[in-house]
C-alpha cells in the first residue's frame, strides 16, 4: 500500500462517521417538523407494538418515537391469534416487543471511547464478567448510548438479562415467545429503554405483506427515471445538433463577411498606396505644362519617359547647351543633367540632339515651394 492510499484511507475513516452523524442529524431535524403520527403514517418513523402483562391483562401499546398510546387490552393468558380481532391490520404488522420490569435486569453505566461507537455490543461483551456476577454466555445483553461525555468519550449503559430468567419467561408466555421481535425494559418511570434483550436466533422478523408491491413500484419508478433520463439526453442531443448547425451557418456567414471585409481592405489599401505614390510626384499634366513653359522656342521633344522619380527627355533644340540652366529653375524637378554629348542634327535648321535626365520632386515639396513663391510675389 502506498503512502497516498494509506493517507486516503485514514482520512476516509475519519470523515465517514462524521458524515453519517451529520446525515442522521439532518434527517432527524427535517422529520422534527412533522408530527410523529404523520411520520409513522408516511412510513418515515419507526413504530412498534409494546406488550405489557400485568395481572390478568395483557396491555397493547403503540409506540411512535416518544409517544405511546394504549390500543387494546387482552385477558391473560391468551394466544397471539387473539390480536387479530383486537387490532387493525396495520398495527398487527408492527414489530412486537415484550416489556420487562427494571428489576428483572442488571444495568451498569460505563464510559467508553467514542471510536468504539460502531461496535458497542461487542465491546460491552468483554465487560460483562467484570461488571456483573455472570459470564457472557450466561446472559443476553444490549447497550444504549446515553450521550457524549466530551474529550472523545461516550456515556453508555449496559443492560443484562440472565438467561435463567429468559428461559422462565419463555415457559410462562408459551407461544408468545415465538411471535416477538424483541424484549425491552421499563425504567422506574415506566418508559422503555429502547433495547432488545431477545437473542438474535429467537427474534421474529416481521414480513412486510406489501413488499412485493413496493418492489414493483420501485422498479417501475426506476424504469420511468431511466426513460425520463434517456428522453432528456435525446432532447439535449437534438438541441445540441440544432445549435451546432446554427453555429455552422453563422460561422459560414461570418467567414463570408470576413472575406468581403478582407477584399474591401485590400481595395482600400491599394487605393491608399496609389494615392501615396501619386502624391510623391507631380502629375504628368503638370510636367507637360512646365516643359512647355521652360523649353525655348525651336525646341522639340521626341521622347519623354518617367520611371519612379526619374524623368528622361530626348529631343532637338537650337539652344541645347542652355537647356540645363533653363530647366533647373523649375520647381517640379531637380538635378537636371545632360546625358552624353550634343549631336548635330545635320539638317538646315541647325538643331542639336540632346538627352536630359532630372529627378522629380515630391508633390508636397512642390506645393510648399509654389506657396512660398506666391507669397514672395505678393510681398509689397
């Protein structure tokens, strides 16, 4: 056995008795709200039939909890069959206890450890020869708990009936000895001690005539509970399937919305990128207008190319060597350079072929420079 298993068993051994005491207290507290007669009518309270023989009368009392009610009296001596006409069927089915006077038994009050509460009868069997003048095989005994003595101790009472008196009683009552479930003892005030001094082999176990019906009802209840549970599980499963299908439909719709949103976001990002790229340089219309203004008369462009921020100009001009300073004054570009050498056209016009490159300025810089030039022009 591992240390974990041993510890678990020790904890279980400590908790189980306390849980049992708590459940017993809880049940007793709930039943205390009902009258004892109602508890017995509903089958929730123990009841028994007490038989007390006094002189030529046999008194029959019904005991429910702490209440005792005399229900009939029979002339003594009589036979157990005489109760059939004196008691209703329900009372006849109650367990029957014969009451002895307190002077016929020996009683001793003892204090024992609370750990022995589950085996008090066996523990007290070893105390008989020390507490009474009899040995354990000469008596029949029972134990009742008087209360908690504190510090892990219990006060109990040992009740002993000599077997000699038991045999004398059996001979005196005759067939009644075989019709009883137990023998109880009256205290000096006439209240039963709630012990059973009848040996186990001699006790009559009352058979419940409605046991078969109760078992059938219990089985029917169990079957109905199983069917109800199965139906509940089926309904839960069906509801779960419907919820799963609804979730799947919602998920597909959500995925469609997410795809549309992604496409829209891509379009927005593309438009923003194009706007950004467009904002980085002047428009082609502005470039054409600026070239038209800056190029001198007699100049012609054969090719104009714009790639990223670079612009390339190829053409003919009579003032090709003056194009760089003329174009350098524009606010749309910067770093104007003449690529290669000027080549004479060879025609009567006297033009030279040129190739120029320039770097376009960002549109924001062009706007700011234009605004600054406008402010300078309007300065008085």
